[in-house]
């Protein structure tokens, strides 16, 4: 099935065609780094990481950019509260963001440009917009004139008057029209500032994304992603200023992900009901969080609750137990299986067995779901069905019995490889679960015992090291010395 993508601009699913054949240029709006990351900051990265994995699998060469907004009113206020500089705060919070991405296995980002490192590019665009009559300087600020762009409002499909009525518009007597937005703001004493033809100041938020995306990806991007809450004014303004500047279409496919909600309330920093990643990972594994974020279609709101996370954690446990079973049957770790990075047809063999036919059918269902506007929720459904089929086959053929048939084991192994292939597309199971079940305290205690055993061995106290292993064994916990260090699992 050819890939189809829902485009916010046209309000329909379209067949996916890139500007340059075989290449995808993708930009996703990143965080304003003034607070530690919360779960809402991870929705876009996890979804678009999965989008990149699938596009790569289909054979595209994908370049993915996520920006860092490291100058903004929020940063200035927060740095003042903390008695630090904007730069120090931005660096610390960027490190926190990167750490969260790593934990959630978001590995596909190619460039993370910082706004403060692209001021000259922003000034260049503003000069061009002023020269073309789309922007004007006023009292040290620079504004985009929304009446100069007949298309303004096309992303949200509303005319400018409706947009103004629906949004909080910053009132300023420096503006010509109430809907005009700032490209550049004159700085007040003590605020970070850069020199410009209009005096010292700093960029507005919208111009940052236009400058960084076009610098790294060219004038027309294939995909521009972001949360639904960014559609207006941020993306509408990005679109207006970019197209007014270049005269070219700015984006082929605008993709907007749904937001998290707790019960009937949306989760947002402004409401104060956000859950920090650090707190969340005390209770639930990173893999549980990733699977939760992918279990709904990306355009729908994601239900967030502790119970929902616990439920997802339990369903992951079925996979973990199956991987132990696979190890018993095939004598190797599921995590060592290589996942193919490119799509190829699945060979059911001839004559095809009923089992491999079923595997092939579920694989097609999974891939068709992702081809239908990246329906990860549907794909995950097919993954559970595949797990059930594998367990059923292992039961029916008694693969854990000594009298098993080796050709059945080989067939089973081929089915498991499909599970490896498909789960990798979702960024799941890249390493053994941190805690054998999702309890962070257990994980920390186990690490303590593993460290103590390693120290005992270093001090040549082998009796103590053996005793730790034996006593854990009595509790049903098996230590495994692997090349990268010692791991553990429940026996
Ligand atoms: Zn942006």
C-alpha cells in the first residue's frame, strides 16, 4: 500500500511525494528550554522518531531537524527567578531534554540548531520581508504585516479576523494591524540582545523556526511537524513569513500531533498539571512511556493516567516473557537479533506453512497501518496478534520439549525475526528492560547488588561474589554476565 499522509493544509490524506525523489526533509518544533522536560515535550519526538524509522525503512533518506529555542521571555523570567543567566539555564535544560530523548530511544534527530546561533539568518529574512513590503520596523521592533499576505490564515482555514478573535493577540501601539506579529523585539536593559539594523534586540519565536528550517533543509520542507497547539499562531505565522520571503511553498505536508489529556483536561504547563519525565520514570519504564505515546493514532488526543501506564507496562510484560521463552528455545537473546533496515518482501517458503502465512498476513497488516497516515495504534494491535501467534505455535509444536522437531524451531525463528523487524520500526525492545518489569526502585536495588558483586570480584573476594549470585538465584533472579556488563532477569 503506498504511503498516505494527512496534511493539515489541505485537510485530507494525500499520497506521499517528496520534493526530491528518495529524500525527506523533516522539521519539528522543539522546546523552549526554561524548565525540565515533561511528558508533553516527548509526544512529538517519539511520534516523529517513529515516522523517520518508517520512512527510512521504505527507502527514503531522511534528514530531521528539531530546534532549541534558547532565548524567550519565559527564559528571561525564569533565569531571573533562579539568579542565573539565560545561557546557563538554557544549557542545563537542553541537557535535560537530550537526556529524556535518549531514555525514550528517540535516536533519529540529525540536527538540533539553537536559535541564538542563527541570528544573522533571521536578520537576513527580516531585511528581505521589509524590502518586499511584508514587514515594517516600528520603535525598535519589526512586525510582519498580515494584510500584505492574501493567503494569511490558510493553514487554519480561517480568515484573519476570525483568527484574531480566537487568540490572545498582543496589543501594541507599534503595530499597524492588531494581527501583526513581532519578528524582532527591542530589548530592555538587562535582557539578552543582539545588534541589528533596527537597534539592539532579540528575535520573535516564529522567525526562529523559519530561519533554522530553511537554512538546514532548503526553502521547501517535505514535512513540518508539531503539536496541535502550535497550529495557530506559530505555524500560520511561520508559513506566512517564509512564503512571503521566498515566493515558494514552505511545506509539503503539515503534520500535527494530538495532545495529552488527563481525564477531560488537557495537560499543559499553563494549567500546571504536567508530569516531569524524571518523576514519571521513577514509577514506569521508559519503554512503557514510549509505547503509551504510540498506542493511539498520532492525530488523536492521548489519554494519560497512572492506570493506563500500568496497563501498558503489563502488556509489555507479555513481550518480555516471550523473549525469555525465545532464549530457552533458540539459545540466544532476542535483543541480539538484527532488524532489517529496509523493506523487503517476506518469503513464506514453498509450500507456505499455515504459520508463516499467518505471520506474513500480520506483517502486511502492520505495514499497511503505518502506510495509512502512520497509524501506530493499529500497528501495535497487529504486533500483539503476532505475539499470540508465536506463542501458540511454540505451544502446539512443543518447542520447549527435548523431542521437538528442528524444522519447527527454524520456522519459529523466522516468525520471531518478523517480530524483531516490526518492533524496531516502533523503536521498541532495543535493549533488555531496565528492571525486568518496570519498578524503578527494584532496578536501583539490583544495580546496587550488581555493583557490590563486581567490587567483591575486583577485591578477589570470590566467595562473596558467588554468594550474591546464589542468594539472588534463590529469589528467582538470574544474573547474566554480558560483554557490556552484568544484567539480570527473573528466572
Ligand atoms: Zn516552530
